[in-house]
């Protein structure tokens, strides 16, 4: 019996080890398959996004004859800089810079109001307990279900009644209002995650509720504020329907309306249209690049402080 027991124990351990090794290899294969699949999907998505952008950028360095004669030839031969030069400093420059300034004014006002009121509302929803708080927050969440295009007719009537028709504020204020629900939903969990001990320490040092919000909470919330700002800027910069309805003359147009008008006016000159479109995209892309760096830096800083 003793001999039988001593000989079976090593066999049992070997079987368990073999089974564990087999499961580990199977799990490794599954992880490898998932990783390869994810990489392929991301590569396809990145290609679908980058190829049209790259084609548009390079197409702006061609003449219209080159685009028409050989549209699949991507690299310009020779390189032509006249299209971008005309948009930035040439005959199209006054139109482009006027529309750029209009878009910048709308974006700055809309983003400033969005960050201000969304952070205040999220602070109240996150740090104060009062009757009806969750019901009111749910009302803001329902705002995500209604894009501005759904309410464009009553919105136009309201803007006209308050005297903002044909005014850039008539675009900036509704853009900020429609950006509030998502911004509050993003900021509230971040504000709630701030430890209560920080607020208690701030009150001991003599901070009021607003002082804690301004001096402690907002600096710690830079990652969330950067995210909200990026979303608000991209949404406002790309807005088309609301400016089309609210703004009256060409001197008030933003860049999306300018691109539409330019592509209609010069529909036969595809190279110039591509150049104008690419230059119109640069400010939003540049802001996103800068905000992304700030977002990563804020996440790192918040981790060190927390």
C-alpha cells in the first residue's frame, strides 16, 4: 500500500502540471488571437481615417489638371504650392481669415460657457445632497438624446425672438447649451471621486464651498476639463446646420459654411477646394493635439497628487 501510494502521487502531480500548462498555453493563444484581431481592426480604422486626409493634403499640392488626368497618382509631380498660398495669403485669404475669426469667436465663447456652467453644475451634483438631485441630473442625461438638429426650428424662433439672429452669439449660446449634458455627465464622476478629506481640510483652512471648488477641485480636474474642452471645440468648430440657419450674410459665416460656399463656387477646381478644406481643418486638429498633451499631463499630475 505504501509503495502504491508513493508511486501514484508523482503521477498525479505531473497530470496537474500538464493540465495547468495546457490551460496556460490555450489562454496565451487566445490572448494572442485577440491581440492580433484588435491590431488588424485598429489598422483598418486608422487607414480608413488617414488615407482620405492624406489624399486631400497631397491633392492640394497638385494642379486641377493633374487631379483630373490621374486621380489615383497620390504624390504630386511637380509640387504646386499656389493653392495653399492663395488660401493663406492670396486672393482667397480675406475670406478664409474672416471665416476663421468667426469660427474662433464662436468656439471660444461656447467652450468658455460650457466649461464654466458644466463644472459648476457638476460640482453641485457631485458634492451637495438635496432633494431631487438625481431626478434633476437624470433630466440633464436625457439631454443627450436630443441633438441640436432635432430642435433647429424652435431654436431658430427663440434666437430670432431674443434678437440674436444674424449674430455669432446666436450660434455660440445654443452650442454651449447642447454641450452641457455630456460635459456634466463627464465631470460629475470625476468630482465625486475627489476624497472628502480634501474638502474637510480645505474647510479647516477657511475655504468656503466656492473656494474649495475654485482652488482645489478645478486644478485636480484638469483631465476632465481638457476632455470637455476638446469635445466642445470639435462640436462647435464642425457645426454646420445651426450657423446656416442663424447667420445671415457671408461676412458672418463660419468655416464649415465657408467650405460649402467655396466648394460650390469653385466646384470645377478640385485642387483649390482640397486646399481650402485642409487649411480649414488645421486649427481644430492643432487644438486637439495641444489638448491631448495637456490631458496626458493632467492625468499624470493627478496621479501624483492623489
